[in-house]
């Protein structure tokens, strides 16, 4: 897992939660109690399953 700054992490999780709220498929198994897109995006980030790359430069 690549080391990201806190700003990059916030951007990645925010972008992924927006995708989930708009109907993107969820990439990790989640319990039924977790229906918030932000919680799901955080779980995906922790499992390194988010298909987003960061370009620095």
C-alpha cells in the first residue's frame, strides 16, 4: 500500500463514497448495518480495494 498524505486519503475516500452513492458496485463485503457510502468507502480503503490512482507532479 502506498503512503498517502491525509489530503490524498480524504480525496480518495470522498471520491469513492460519491461513486458508491451514485450506484457503483461495492468491492468489499459489508455488513447489512453499514449502508452509509462513507463507511463503505473507508472499509474499501482499509482493505486496499479502491481502484483509484494518485498522480503527483
